C-alpha cells in the first residue's frame, strides 16, 4: 500500500527516534528520509533503522524528496531556519520539537513561515496527550475538585528544556486561559552536572545546553485569567518531586500526578474529590502520547481544525517562559503581552548581568 503521507526527519538524534517509532505506528504514514550532519547517525538510520534515504543536509532532503510532513528535531537555535526551509518547500505539516525556539523572535519567524505557506505547524508538547494528564483534566472538567485555584509543576531541569512541557501541561489542565502576568526568579550558579542530563555535549566549552544558555534553578508564578495560578519549580529550587509531575489544588479537592517514571507501586494519579472519604486512584495507564499527537495531526490534515499543539498555543507557552526570565531581569511583575522578543536570559548573560 502506498503511504498517504511521506515523512522526513531533520536531525536524527535522541528524540528523533521517538518520532520515527511513533510515525511507524500510524497507518498511512511512511518515514522515507532523514537528514543529519553526522555520518555515523546517517549510517545507523539507514542500516539499523531501515530509512530508505539519508542526507547530510536538510536542504538536500527537502529538495530531493516530495515530503508531506517534516519533523524538526534539531536543537532550538536551528528551529526557525529549518522551519522556514521546510515551509518554503510547501510541506503540509511541520512537527517542531520543543522548546519552540530560543526566543519569541524565533517563534514569530516560524509562525510567519507556516502562515505564508499554509503549513500546519505544531510543537511537540506531547504531555497534552499523556493519559495521566488527560485523566486529570477529565476530573477537573467534571467538577470533582471544584474550581482549580493553583497548579504546581515540578522538574529537575531548566526553563526551556523541561518547564516548556510543564507550563504547557498546566495551561492544558486549566483549559488554556490567557496568562495575565508572571513573576519569576532564576539562579545561575554552576551546576557541576555530575549526572549529565542530555543536551550537554557542549557544556565544557560553551556552558550551554542544547545550544542555548540555561539557569540552574527557576521559579515562576503565573496568574491566569479566571483566577487560577500556576507555580513552576525547576532545577535546584524544585521540591524533590518526580520530574514532570503536577499537583492541582481545587476548592473542593486535589489531584497529584506522578512523574514520567513512577517508582514501583506508585500510582500514576491520585485524587481527593468531593464526596469521597479517602484518596481515589483513577486508572491512567501509560500510553503512546506522541503517536496520539501524530494521529490527531492526520485528522487535522484531512478534516481541518486546530491541533492541540498548534504553533499559536506554543507561542503563548514560550511567552510565559520568557516572562519568567524578563521578571528576573527587571525584578518586576511582568504584565503580558511581553513586548521584548529577544531572550531576556541570553541578553542578561551577554550584558554580564548574571
Ligand atoms: N519532546 C520531548 O520529550 C523531548 C525529549 C528530548 C529532547 N527534546 C528536544 O529535542 C531537541 C533535540 O534533542 P535531542 O536530545 O534529540 O538532541 P541530540 O543531540 O540527541 O540530537 C541532535 C541531532 O541533530 C544533529 N544535527 C546537528 N546540526 C544539524 C544540522 N544542521 N542539520 C541536521 N542535523 C543536525 C546532530 O548530529 C544530532 O544527531 C531539543 O530541542 C530537545 O529539547 C524533546
């Protein structure tokens, strides 16, 4: 059977393998090509993973292949340029990894390129499709914990790499109300990185992660329209909670989710809800969130509509992340919309302010 959708993947590193696996699980999609600067990676993808054609540059792949969907799994600084290249080739959809870019100027370049070409651009905040958060949202929407007053999210990483996911998750759980203001602070001590989280190949030479600067710890408090607040805790100021977990406080109850890798016996989700004398443990077995996001992408391509991971939603999330940095830079509450489009963190570092 001929695939209805021909996919090419730009940058075939760690996360690209999840894209590949997930595309292969969706009927009608075939990954026909990949592009990576590393000859070893090209060799492995062709021989071990069975990708028909591998290219040394994204340009060559886009020129030679008639692609319908392109995944962009580069580090963030390259994302705007790669998105512009793919959109200019008229692909129907681009799946960009997160964080969307390094700064809002980058996000805006990507959105402009997609709008010019009529390309559907989504950003891979796949936790919106994770069963524990989907179940938590169902509970919230059913009124089981009353009105949500606060959501706390935790991760041991940094604002761009990890909190991008969790601010997106928080927004999803609340039904995506606009954010009104943000107040935040960062810590920039040398992390030492004894356990070497991924993305640190250039740490010794550049002190960057995934090609951009990071902080060692950050807190961000977000006021959403409608009254709910979100608290982001990350890096060295996060409570010792499982990475990518959340606590949701309502007027009549609360929900706790596990992180991505619960301890044996730890539930994915537990809740105190109205009318129940003790914790309840709703079923939320792990699922293939990226595959679910890709299946939804095909629905959007075939029937129209807006994907939950749409570029404009991702820009709103990125604006909140940048506002945490801007709050730290200005030592002030930042009322949105944010007017600066550079990364306040990169600007502070360039100016020697942190
Ligand atoms: N959504 C998620 O859950 C998730 C998880 C991990 C990483 N990520 C994100 O994915 C992105 C990539 O992370 P990773 O861990 O896969 O990185 P990685 O370092 O494993 O892979 C990057 C790849 O890009 C290739 N590359 C570099 N320059 C290139 C170019 N000009 N053209 C083509 N290929 C090029 C490298 O050779 C490498 O294979 C990061 O932004 C990261 O934050 C997302």
